[in-house]
C-alpha cells in the first residue's frame, strides 16, 4: 500500500484520512493549526441539498446526507450530527422564488412539503406567531446540522486507531515535484516529508499549500459572519430560516445566528468581538422571532472565508499535468464530507474514477 499525505484536518481531510486508513493505507495528516481549526470550525454547518444546483450537484449533496446517516451503523452513534429538519419562510418579495424552489425539489424527490403556521409552531413553539405572519412555511424533514469539530475529531481518532499519523502545527508551504509527479511536501519550517501521493484538503488555502508548485484552482471565496448567544430559554430543535435571520441550536442552550446581509459588513481582517454593532443587531433581530429570550447579548462572534471554486461547484480530483496530487475544495463540506471522503479514498486506492464526481473535476478549469 502507498504512503499518502493528507494536508488539512478539517471535515474533508479527516474523512479522507479515515477512509484511507480503513483501506490499509499508511496515512500522515499534516495540519497547520489543530483538528477542525480552519474553516470547518467556523461554519453554520447546515446539512442539506436545498439550494444545490445543477442536478448533479444536488445529487452529490443528497449522497452526503445519506452518508452522514450511514455513519450510525459504523460508529454506533453520531453525536456530531443532528437531524430535526428545517423550517423556512420568506418575505413577500421572495415567495415566488421559494415556491419555484420547492416545486423543483419535489420534482427531484427531495423531502420537502408545505405546512401552515400552526404546524410550524408545533415544531418550534417558542417562535412568535407574528414573526411568521401569513407566510407559507416550507418544511424539510431530512435537513440537519453538524458539529464540525466534533465530527472531525471523531474521524481523525478513528483514522489514528487504524494507524494514521497526525501532526498538528505543521504548515505545508509547497510540494516536492520531480519529473512531473508530486513526491511529498515542504513545510514552513523547511522540513521535507516524502510520500507516494498528496491529497490537498486545505480548502481556501489550497493554492497556498501547494506553494506555486501546482496549477492554481481558481477560487471565489465569500465572507460569512456568525453570532452566538449565551444559553437562552428556548427549546429550538432544528434549523430555522426566516427573512429576519437564520438560526440553529449550538449546544448547551446556545443558538448560532446568521443573516446574509450582515456578511457584507465584515471582513476577515476586522477584529470581531461580541460587543460589535453587527453582533448586537443580529441578536436583536433574533428576539423579534424569539421574544422569550430577551434581554440577551451576544456571547461570541466569528468571521470565516468560505472555500468556493470560481464556478461555485466543488473541485475534487487530480490536477492535469501533475501526477500523484489530488485536490478537494468545496463550500459544502459539512454536507459532503463523509461521502467525498469515501469517494476520494476509493479513487486513490483503486485507481478507478467515481462517476458521481465526473462534473466536479479540477480539470474543467484547465481545459
């Protein structure tokens, strides 16, 4: 079996490492910070295929959802994944688009149905009825959310039990390339680590990790802004999407909040703290939906940069013109990680090409 280096110990890197180690491969995972310390740890992590077009991308995300559920059979329990579904209502100007989306998903056999306000309040009784008003409510019973760091740690621990080696605080600065083939990596400290193949799972840092030694996968990253409440008196059990803000449970009574327009008000360089105006405003928006939690102040705020290839789709597979190098970049890591981990490991070990990934090869950027 070959020696393989996996760069990055987020949800994707640990998933690949687990599957490779399970196949008997000698795996070394090199992580610049800690397990789940990159984008994986700063994610709304909604598992779904609600807005994933075209159809091939939708189907790939459905496979990710099924793979999360299937982990129950392997691990006996999946404390990192939470079902419960998702409820969604829209402002009047967005309802025609929502109706078309629901019709498309139903045509694709995705579990979604219309429910009324009474049914929505039976699912989430702490929501103020006036927050929904007369809006139609879409109910997605198979959607859920992920604790990404808990998941990544579980996958990495399982990989290590199967012989994988983890090295944290080891930043990769480039590749070792000889005769058109990758032979290993160079670390920021000047160390060289050799292997038969390298799998780059560093997401938005993928081009930095290759150090100019591989073709650049064009990225179009976007900013995400998340706010967290302290423990609050609300029994929210699922993801809730509204025109006021989106929110979900985050453990121990805390809620995680996101509102699309707030993303544009922050930058990665901006020092975020819970007392900033954007965080306070987002929590105020939440109290319009959950008045029973007031008064409450933000407990934490975080900014992330989402790893998105230029065309919005995942980039999974070999890079043309460079042997022994496999790249994995996706914005849908929370949903896709268990499926992509298995598919990538299958391709790397067996040399076959999974048809589910045919439309998502990095080669499309270099045609």
